């Protein structure tokens, strides 16, 4: 019976990815390509906690794993893998695609040994020209399609509906401002967003989305009569963005997420290259 159960189990494929939200959205075409390549397998993602959670059910990913788990840190250790700890985890995968630490020989050798030589290693930042999403595809031997669309879960849609109701926002009749990013140097000044709000037709509502990095801006926007949406999960935010008439944001993960969820919007670029990083 145990032998039959093992034979019936789905093969498992692991993708290891260290990036932030915008990077992960750019990886979506590659994740979809790997789902097609390994049809019938369980495609799993090892990433930051909130990104691993986001990917499950929305990007073709069946299960998420934390990239800071002990087995990963042991791959960089000089000593041998006592008790086969790494093999117990990584050996459960039929194939591993690592976009993490590809230039670290100790990591590469340890991971290859732990998963039975079924790992391949790819650059986190593709060096070739063109959009980074195309670079990720090329790295795994694929070329198309460049489609970053994500699926929304029922829980996302229901949570978004509660958020809109709480802030008295009507679906399709509000514009979202996304004034933050992972790098303050990429951000359009908050005062410019406030000035833009004054130029928009009074029949259209404005709402501002703030993450933990932008928490200090909450008072600024509330003082100007703009409702602030905060503490949203990424799935919930994607569903809110899809309900918006449009969004205005910086070159940021939340802008990438909105576009991937199907929202229309304007993304403001400063020091980064839109040809390489624009939402698709």
C-alpha cells in the first residue's frame, strides 16, 4: 500500500526566488511556463513569507515555503549536512530552479548534492537587455508568453468588498493612489499626489494605499480628506486594485500587482528604466 501511495504522489518542483513583490510579478510568466513544462506536478515556491503566500493559488503555485528556513541557511555552511537535514527537504523535489545565490559555489554544490543533482541555477537579475520578465523566461529556456496576469481567490474578492464598504468606496468609481515603493528615491513626492487629487473630477473618489514603509504619510493624506487603506494583505490589495477605475503609482511592487490583477493605471518612473521594469 505504501509503495502504491508513493507511486501515485505528484512529482514536486521547487522554485527558489529571493525578490520583492515587483520582482515576483515579473517572474509570473516563468512560473506559468514551468507549470506547462511540468504538467501534473506540484509547483512550489520558496520566497519571502508574504510572497510565498501570495503565489499560492494565484500564480499556479501549489505550496509556499519560507526562503529563510533553516535548510536554506545550511546550504551556505562549511560543515557537512549532519543527519541529512538538507537532503530530507530538498530531496523531495524532482526538480529545483534556483534564482538565488547563483554565483555562490558553496550554495550551488550543496543544493545540487541535497536534491540529487536535479537543480539548475539562474541569475536573479538577468543581464541581457529587454524586460526583466523576458530575461527570466530565457533563463529557463522559454520565450513566451509575457503575461503576468494573476488569479484572485474568493477570499481576496470578499475581503476587498469589505474594505470598499468600510471606506464607502464604490466599485469602478474610485482612483487609487500608490505613493510608496521599496526605494524612496523612486517615489513621486506625497505633495504631488495630493495636488493631483485636487485636479480630479469631484465625482470620482480618491483613496490612498499605504504599506508599513509609508505609515508616516497617513496623517498627511487624512488631513487632506483622502481615505487611507492600510494593513491589506497582498491578495486583498490586488482585488481592491481590480475594483478601481484606475491607479496612479510609482515604479513599485503594488503598481506591478495592480496591473497583474487587471487594473488600468499610470506608473511614474524616475531613476529606473521603464523598458526593463514597466508593468506588463
